[in-house]
């Protein structure tokens, strides 16, 4: 590539000027100077560096700073920190240099960003550990996380120039952690873009198909919306307030998820878009104006009573406020209408930073966020949690939407969606939870696993004789209750183990054996338990009896017991090994794209032609997953170092197991015709067929062997031609009956 330095220099200056222009509204005296200094330092420091795309490196910090202003609404301190976010790690500049020029806040943020850099670049627990560190900085300065999100967003936008395995790893981390984090901080626009980019880089075909269909349907959609809003518009005009009506289709990713979850084609996603009415209401009249507009909308269109959501009276935990209703349009189509004010809209799109702007007036939402930060901090301070457990727990907190319930005295409590009476008991107090035997919900007696709904009033019933057991873990969904129950069970186990220890020592004494480390290890091997605690617990419980111990003493192993290591083999080792192996096969694995042994993952049953990756497992060698496997995000985000490239080469006449779901109207002989197509016409080997009919609807699940995706597509189109068949689709998971 020929680089014209003069042209490049011009472009850098142009981008810097644009940054200043965008920042202008928030700049105070002296701020422009600070930004200029940060820019000069960054430009000088990154002078000889280029990004993978070939662009000058400085484009990256400039873009990150721009995202901070434009899409998050941050101010000068963050702009400066964003410009400097990569210098300490990548260049000769040290934190002390920055300290000499900028104030403490900037230094702390840059330091935080430097420390959480390389998050997930290493082994699994190190990745989680780093993530924990990153969240720890939340309690110091949330801007570190916000700038990190801006950094991630720009990296995702420019992911095209990265090698394939890096694209997969970065995308999966993004969907696993960064998108939920953006969601929890209320950064809806960023969350949506991250999700769409994830889909683009992991399942390009699905992404493209949906994007095209959104484009194709745009004209007719706009026409529909115009008709829909016209009568409402005329009425709102009478209110004499400023307003705006917008309509945006759902994100590509959320359409994709909906199609997948409900197993429906694009055409059947009924809520492709929502109509949003944004009012210019003064703060003190926000609520009443929103309800007035609600009343206008529902005067014209019948609302679905189950779909009214009032997040104005009780905003979501991430600060989201809006009034949602779903109404029936004149053509019989359901349309979601969102009613909110300009202020609410800005918070909905930009999230946390927008809160600051309205801080004085919205103290109650501010306190919700404060509460969340406190909860994160609390979890962080729990020392005995492993980093991986922690990430799980944190994600649990992220994904749950809340339900609002009341104590008998009328106190409002927020619990995760799906929480039970037992969750609620633990929410009140650990002792109440531990002794919970049931509850009265709205005066009615319910069991401890009763799921609570918005507005329920709950009185917990306790008994001094009650004790937690393993089953309880299935009865709760809140991370708090889960970890409390685990603690209680652990405590209980420890007590039993204490008794077990006494039994063991006294029995062994009878055999004149002293229980030292060596004996303990042999005991663990003999009884095949994973830890000392488990061994002692089993003795204490009487699962390992005195007679068993006697047998152990008499047992003489013929060969020394081999130690088992549960370490996953290193990717490099395997890549080395495969170089010497040359078998004919269809899958190429590793950087050198060699042939090696593998197993196909059961969770997504890949077949030749699928986009796949290899994953080095602890005990079963390399497993091949589809890149859109439901387990991929978790695997790639937590164990990025165990992922290896994999690619199908020429397609052989091999057979691969996959699943097809056939839906149609039931008629005599339909099953016969379906299996005929499969076995006779296509010479496909069917491994199982399960079907049921319900009110005249035929629903069949077929497991069969095919050669590749082309073969599968051909089969699907043949099946679709069978009389009575309405829909044929591939499914990923092998359900219980086939496993
Ligand atoms: Mn960066």
C-alpha cells in the first residue's frame, strides 16, 4: 500500500477538528486546551503505529473519544482519557508522565483502562479475574467502564480487518459480557449495535437475510405507519405540546433471536417495529401528558390489556422510563406504542451519562443505579467466590428484569423476574429464608417455589425446624438467594464433614494407620471422590461405611495409582501433534489447517458446510461446534485460549446427524409421504421420527443423516412440497427423547 503522509496528516487534523466541534457544547474554559494536549501526546506516542486495517493508529483513540461524546454524552475528562487510553500500555509514555500534565481524575481513569486492558486475552480464569477487576473499577469511577464500552464498540466496528479466529473470540466476548453490561447501564443504542455486529461476524448469512428483508419491507411499513398514526396525530395536536412520532424496526439481532426462539420465519415476526411518541413535556407534567396520549391512542385502537407496561411510575433498574401498550390496528395487526418524554427518550438511548444531566430532578432513578453499583460492590467483596462463579453471578444480575412486590407492611421490594416466595424470603433476611416453609401471597397459601408476580403482597411463613436442602437451589432464581443457600449447604456439609473426620481418624487408629496426606490421597482415589471435603462428608453421612474403610485397608493395588490431571491440553501442543498426522478427513483444524481427530458437539450437531470452530475440551479432545451454537458465547468468552480454527474442506459422502422439524396440517398418510421423501427419494438414513398431532396440526421431529448443508437444503425444499406440509426447519438441540 502506498501511503501518502501529507494526505493522512490532513485527515488526522480533520478528525481532530470534528472531535472539538462535537465537544463544544460541553466545554468549559480551558477544556479545549486539555483536549489538544491529550491529542498531541497521543498522536506523538502512536506516531509509528498502524491498525490492522493499515490506518494510522491515532484514528482509533479519536473515534473512541467521539463515541464518548456523541453516543454516551460524556465530558472533557472522559474525552482526554479516551484519547490517552492506549498510550500507557502500547507506547513509551508512563502513567507518571500523564500525572505531570493532567489532573488526578484523568490519571485514575487511564490507569483503570490500562489495568483492564487485555481483559480476556489470557486463560479462562484469568479472563474472569480481569473482568472482576474491570467491574471493581465501577466502584471507583464508572467512566472507566463507559470508555471501555466505547473502545469495544469501535473495535467491533473495525473487526473486518482481523483474522477469523480473533473475530470470533472478540464477537463472543462482546455478546457474553459487553452487550449485557451496556444494557445494564442503560446504553441501549450501543447494546443494540454490539449485538448486531456480533451476529454479523458470527452468522453473516442470517444477518444479511434479515437486513435485506427489513430493507425490502420498508416502503410498505412506512405506508402502514403513516395511516396508523394519522388520527392519533390530529388529536395530540390539540394538546398544544411539542412532540415527535418515530418508528424504528427492531434490531437485526432481536429479530434473529425471536425467529430462532419461536422457530418462525421473518414474515411471522409480528412486532417488527414499534411506534414511539416522544413528548416535549415539562418535568412536572410528564406523567399526566403521557397518560393523556395513552388515552388518545387507545380511543382509536383497542389495547391488549396484558401488554400494558408502566415504567414511568416504577422505572426499570437501569433507569428506563416509558409507557408501553400494544394495540390492534385496523388491519388486525398488533402494534406496540411507546409513549415517553424527550428526557426519558434520551435516558433510554444514552443511559447512565444522561442521568447526570437530570440528576437534580431524578434522584429516585439515580438511587436505583446507586443500588445496583452497591450490589456489584458487595459481590466483589465476597472473597470466597471464584472468579468464574463471580462472572456467572454478575451475568445473572444483568439479565434479569425486575418484578415489584410488597411486604405485608406495604414496603416495595424489587426482585428478579421469575423469583419465588423463597427468593423473597432470602431477600428479606437470610434467617427468614433458611427457615421458610411457605408463604401467603395476597392472603392465599402457596408453596416456597411459587413464582411471584408484579404487585404481589407476600407474607413469609417460617418454622424453627426447617432446614435448607439441595432442592432449594432449583426453587430460587436470584443470585442472592442462590449464593445464600449454597453457603448454608456448605456450612451444613462442613459440619457433617467434621463428624466424618472424627470417625475416620478413630477407625484408622484401630487399624494402626495415621491419616496423613499420603493416606488421604489414596482414600480419595479409592473412593473416587474429588475433594477431601467430599470424602469426609460421605463418611459423616454414612455413605462410606466403616466396612468400606476396612476394605480400603485390606486393598492392595497391583499398579501404582496414576494421578489424573484435569488440565486441558494446550492448543499449541495439539497443533504440534497434528502436523505429524495425515488422514483423509473432511475437517481442517488449527492455524496450519491440518487434519486431526475431533468429535462433533451434541449441542449443535454441525454438518459439513456449517461455519464451525474447534474447542479443546478437558477430557474429550477437540469438539467441533457451529459458530452460532447456543453455547458458543460462553465457550469463547471464558475459554478463548482453547478455541482453534476449523474449516470443512471438500465434502465427502459422509453422513451427519441433524434434526428437522416438520409442521403441517394433519391428513391421512402425511407421515408416510414425509418418510417416503426422506428414505426413498433421497436415500437418506433416518435415525428417528417423533410426531404428534394437536387439533389437526401435525408436528414432527426427525433425526436424519445427511451429507452437507446443500444436501439438507435440497431435502427441506422437497419436504416443503409434500401436500399439507407448511413449514420445515432445522433445529439445533437434540431433545431428551433423541439424546
Ligand atoms: Mn483501544
